């Protein structure tokens, strides 16, 4: 399994999970042993580039790496997977160890947050701090899985232009209650131009399989095993409700809570400045440099 990981520093460049620099990139110097780093984990259908704004301010104090998880972005997309939670957690664990990021701060969005807290529960020796961005600990349910399957079928692919991508996901998608321009931008970043138009960088069938891996089960037990300081952040219009978020904070041994106003599920992308104000004080306290 070849995984693509992007390191954000004075000069943004790519390194793979073995620490090599593909695509003519110029690697920066390795930090001192024991300094640790930050690993950014995107959500389902996302990619490392979605963390670019966050990585810029984090890189002033930390070594910052964002991972394209298996099946996403420029990482491999094996037909047979596996696309199960343990595989995603093992991938993140391998990246932390091979790139020398431990003791690592894990920042995850949605599925990436679940991967992060499961890794923190499995390998507390590797993880210094954790930020959970708009991810539920309760089961999402079989009905949501069926709705996602129907939603994937409704995509009018291929899209003729990126403007069409932005318009459909930001305005015309029938699942939207109101226009969300940032959502259109989010999906535009996960499209690639093909001979017949613009198509996703991922296979929708694989994404549905990956979601199946966590849609039917709750994840409270793993949350309770997280020993490090942890911050739960939600967008007020996101998928994680306030009551569940506060219960997650209660279950976490060192849990903290923050919320971002005027933000939906993609809160770090919707409201990058407000997201920074919510996350940065916790990181400065939990991860002294």
C-alpha cells in the first residue's frame, strides 16, 4: 500500500510514508528526535489538501504532515481494499512511526477523527494530544447508509467544468437545505480532469464500503481509552449535536469542548479563522514547544 503524505513547512512538498520525496519535491530537515509532530487526517472523500489553511498556521510551531488516506487523493485505491477501520488506523500508525512524528498530535475530521481516536486508544505511547472535528461516537445507522448510496447515484458525473462541480455541490445538490459555497469548493478539490470531464479522485463504491465500516457501530469504548488531552470541536450546523459532543467530552478522560459558529460539517473549511480560534488555544496548552 503506497500512501501519499504532504508535509507543510517553509516550502510545501510531498513525502510518502517511507519518508521519500516524490515528484521532484525538496524535503526539509528532520526535526530533533522527541520533538513530535502533527498528523492531519481528512474525512471520507477528503484529501490532505483540505488541511492546507490549518497546516500553514500549525507549521509555524510544529512539523505538520497531512495524509491522503487509502482510497483517497493520491494514495493507492486497491479494488479489494480492505476499507475497514483497522486498516485506516494501521495506516496512520505506520505513517507516525515511519515519518518519526511521535509523540504525535492527531487532528482528524469526521472519519479521520474516528481513525485518530482509535489510534490514540490503541497506541497511547505514540499520541500526545487529539483534536476531534465534527465526528459522532454513536452509530450512524443503516438508514443513513442507504441514503448515501442513493446520493452517490444522483451525482451528475462527469462534470463538464469545475464551475459545474462547485455549483452542484454548493447549490443544486437536492440534499442541501440552503446554498453552501464552501461545500462546492470542498468537492472541487477532490475532482480530477479526465477525457470526458471532471470525475472524483475516489471510487464512490469504495467510499460507501469505507463508511459501512463505521456506520453501524458505536465507538464510545475506544473514546474512553484515550489517555491524552483531547478537544471535541463541532460546527453549530454540523453533524455532531451539542448533547452528544458534551457526552463525548465527559467520556474522554481529559476531554475539552469547543464549537464554531456559522459552520457546518466542514467547519475547518467553512470558517478557517474561527476554527483556528477554537483549536489553537488547546494545542498551545496541550502541546508546548
